[in-house]
């Protein structure tokens, strides 16, 4: 009995410390991997050993397996897969970051304004958000690219539009919790304007969850881009992206599986990294509480 009680007490005392240790290792690790992915994408032109667009159509150069000369083999046109992975990361990550930035800016602003003002402003903005959420995400993205056109610009706008409702609803929900707190009422009492109150009192307490959501939404954006490109509605060849590399390589899956596994593995690693980073930051913010 004494041994059991001692184990229980040790577990109760050690649990917060164990959680802290897990977070302490998770955040730097996730942030480090994410930083490496971004830096590699930025430096793709210097790191790529070959020109990712240069084609060699001889039988000797096409579909070579991984080797010391071509670390991830070559594709059906003799292009170095490793070099195309690096440049594809620049496209996929850059597109995702830009699309999420657009969605976070527009969605957060609309949710912040609607939640603070209330009334018909709030109802009008939320009905627009409801209309966007009424469509399945991928179907809406396909429809937007069909109207705007394929390519980097079309995919960026499509991903940004379908991601706006996530930020709008999250920002609005947080504002509804914060706007009745004492320090917001105090700001009203001293005559602070609505814009100043939102910027100085409400936004700092809403920004944390939005930053976490941005990390998770970046993973979502990369998956949507890969799906659109796989369907031929996203980034168009010869510009490499991880999605259209899988689309091109699926025809040679049995003969050259590295054409699919290499970009698919990069999508997996990138999505998992930003999801872990978002989860770790959320745990930290939950313990820290409101500002």
C-alpha cells in the first residue's frame, strides 16, 4: 500500500515536470526542422546540384535509380529529382506561406471587427463566412481555380479564400470572450477609440491562438496545393511543386517509385513538422493563460 501511494505521489508531482520537458524538447525541435525546411527552400538555387528544368531524354539518363550522382534518381525526362524537390519546396512552402498570410490577415481582421462591433456588421460578416464554409474545401478551391485560372497565382488565391473562415471564426470567438473583461471596459471608460481598444487591448489576447492556427493552416495549405497540383489544377509543369511531381511520377510508380515517394515524403515531413509546432505552441499558450 505504501509503495502504491508513493508511486501515485511521484506521478502527481512528476506530471507537470514531464509535460514541461516534453514541451521544452518539442518546440525547439519542431521550430528547428521548420526553419531548416524554409531555409532550404530559400537557398534552393545554391543547394541544387543540377538545373531542375534541364531535360536529358536519352535512355541512359531517364529514370535512373538513386545514386551518388543523383541522390534521389532522375525522372522520365532525365531531370534530377533531388534538385526538383528543392525547387518544389520553394514553390509549395512559399505558396502556402503567402496564402496563409492572406487568409490570416483578412480572416482575423473580419473576425476581430465583427466580434467587437456586433450587430448587423457581425451578422453580415459571419453569413459570408458561412457561405464559404458551406462548400467542401477542395471543391471550393477547384471552383476558384477554374474561374481565376491555374498556376501559382490562382492556387494562392484559392487556398487563401478557403482558409479565411477558419481565422474569422477563431478571431470572433476569442473577441467575444475578451471584449467584456475589465481592462476592455476600462479602456472604454477613459475614452479610448474602438480602433485603439481593438489594437491595444483585444488583439494581444487574440493573437496567440491565431499564430498557432497559422502554423496548422500552413500544413493544410500545402496539402491543398498538392491535391490541386495532383489533379492538374495547381502549379503547372515544368515548374516543380511536390504535388505535380507526384502527378507526373504516378505513371512510373512500379518502374521508378522514387518519383512518388520522394515528394510524398517531403509533404509528410513538412505537414507533420508544422502540426507538431502548432500543437507545442498551443500547449505553451494554454499554460501561460491570457496576457
